[in-house]
């Protein structure tokens, strides 16, 4: 009753890539189906929000502050040439709200959270903990995946908002020291230059980046194989793939929202 | 006696690797069947098919008269509540304490249980495996034998009618092996379970098996009591016996 090995339709690599794409699509479909059926694992969701959100705060604080501070410092000489340093708050606020805050937060989180989810689920997969869940009639997609994807989709926009605030604080510190701008004037100039669409774009970006990080981490973890080597590979590929997709999404969302400007 | 598991002409391959090539096996109520065979012969694949973790390529797998591959998810989960699966590496959830591990299937499958009822069920199974002191420990703090016992306790909390043991004594010292063998016999008597015990430990097979089935070349070539199977002149059976005999002598 031996089955003949199927011949590749294109080349083995393209076949594998297409199969991977199909499997990922099926996985996302399954997660959506499970998210809207059965009981929601609220306690696990809260635990994940704590792990993803609260425990990322120190790293986001540091990165956000440095981004705002350095970006302001680097932009000053160019604006100085035109005698336009008073535009610094506007320039930096636009850059932070529109692009930097969601992007920096998501890249940091794809390294910290994406790899963590990939490694955790990958290790559960190779040690048969996911099988153990399944044979005890507990749905592992609902318990492990839905909670993590939802937690990252919700917490990453909140972290992005926080990152924007900290980055603006870094910018303000630099501007206050160099130009003597006070806090009220800084925020007046900064927020006068952003419009509602900027905020909406930032929220859309952060939500889609958060969803991507959670989903890719879970997908890679769930498909880990070959022992500890597979766990490392799952963690690594979670980061690489989610970062790649974040940049693709960034381009796509910017293009689409620019049509409405 | 009634059949609890019926396997007929079961085939399973992974790509070009043929693993099971027409397996036939019946397991009866309150019977322990030991499946022996060399590593990589498909013993674990067989019990994973019974638990619905893998699907067969061909053949019939019935548990309590229900064809496992034909069940939808809801029916399969209902059937799984009657099946306990003890994994080779115990598969304890390593981010949870022993207590949380034991409660995990219970609170998710039986709704509206009070805290007192959950605690009572946990205490009952943990007492059964004699590890009450470990309740608040993490799995990483337990020894190999303790992990096996907790793994078995986690399945017993759902009061299963069938137990599937995957290499229950692998990697354990002879004394702990003996304790696990005794525990499996106790489970059979106390919970009136039918079991399939996957092993290549002949002491385990002799002490726990009402019947022994030996998997060679993807099929059960020999089935019977331990004495019947090992009185066979097949050199492959003899070499299996001799190897285990030497190994147990070395351990002594």
C-alpha cells in the first residue's frame, strides 16, 4: 500500500512556498472561525495582554524616547539652513504620529513578542503539549492562538500610542534645551500640524502590525518540527517574516491613505 | 466481553515512508494490550490514530463502535473525553503548576463546577498517584517518574474508559519502572479501563499486559499472552527478548 512520492509541479522550492502560503491561509481561516465560536479564554487573554503589553513598556519607553530625541537632533541642522527651526515640533510630530511610532513599536515587538510566541508555541508543539491539549478535548487554537493574536492586536496600538507620547517627550526635551520652547507652545505647534486622517492611519497600521506579529508567531510556532532546532527556527522565522510583512503593510497602508489626503 | 477498540486493515504512510501496512487489532473491555516493536515501527502512530491526532490512509478504526476518522470535531471531542493519553515525555504544560495541569481538562470540559468540586477531583487523582506534595510545584521541578505519574493523573481526572500509554517506562530507572507498572495495573482495576501500552520494555509487557502484540514490518505478526508470543521461534522475536534480557541484567 505504498504511496508514490508526488512529483513537484513547478520546482520543489516553489511548490513548498505555495503550499506554505496555502497552509498559512488555512490557518488564518481556522483562527477566525475559532475566534467566533465556543468559549473565550478570558484569563489567558489577560495573561497574554500582560506579557505582551506591560512587559514591553520599558523597552518601548527607551526606544521611543531615543527616537524622538535623536530624530529632533538630526533634523535641526537641515532646518537651520532655512532658518526654520521653529518648525521642528511640527515636523517631528508628523513623523512620529504618521510613521515612526507604529513602525518602531511594531519592529521592537516583532523581535520581542513575535519570537517569544514562536518559541513558546514551537516548544509546546515539539514536546507534544499541543497534542495533549487536543486529546483532552480542549481546542488549542482557541486557547493558545486566538488569545495571543487578540492580545497583540489590542496591545500594540496602545503601545504605539504610548511610544508616540514618549518620543514627543524626547523631542520636547531637545527643543526646550536648544530653542527654549515651552510645553504649551510645543504641543500647540505639533498638534496643529496633524489631522484626523494621520491618527486613523496610525491606528490602522498599529492594528494590522499587531495582528501580523501575533498571527505569524502562532503560525510558525504551531508548525515547528525537529526538536529544539525547530523551535529556534520557528522563533527566528517569526521575526523575519513578521518584519517583512510589516514593511509591506506600511507601504500598502500609506499608499491607500494618501488617496484620501 | 465487549470490544472497545477495533482496528481493521489500517494503513498509514508519511510521504514515501510506509509505517502501518494492514494492522488488525481488537481491544476488549478491561483489558491491557501491550504493543511491542522496535523504534520507528509505527507504535506511537497507531495510538495517535486511535486518539484522532492523525488520520489513517486506509482502514477502519472504531472506538466504542464509532469510526474515529468519520467523526466531526464535536463528536471527536466527546469521544476524546473517554480516552486518556499518556505521552512519552508526559507533555505537562510547563507554564502551569501541577494543580493547574490537573484542572486544565476538567474546568474546560465540565461546566459550572464549584471550586470545592474541582479541588476534590484534583485531590482524588493526585492521591491515586501518591504525589500530593507536588501540587504547587512546576513540572520542571519534578523527576521523570513524577512527571509520568502526573501525566497519567491528568488523564484520569476525566475518568477515561480507555488509556493509551506511549512508552510509559522509557528513560526511567528499574524501581520507578516497577512503580509505573503497578500504577498502570491499579488504573486498570480502579477505573475499569481498556488500555494499549506502547513499549519495548519486556518487564513492563510481562507485568501489565493481558495480551501482547508485536509489530513487525507494519503488521501485527504475533498476538497472544506474553508466554505464547515469546515461546515463538521467530529469530526477530528471540533477538528482541535476548536484548531486553541482557539490558535488564546490566541494569541489575
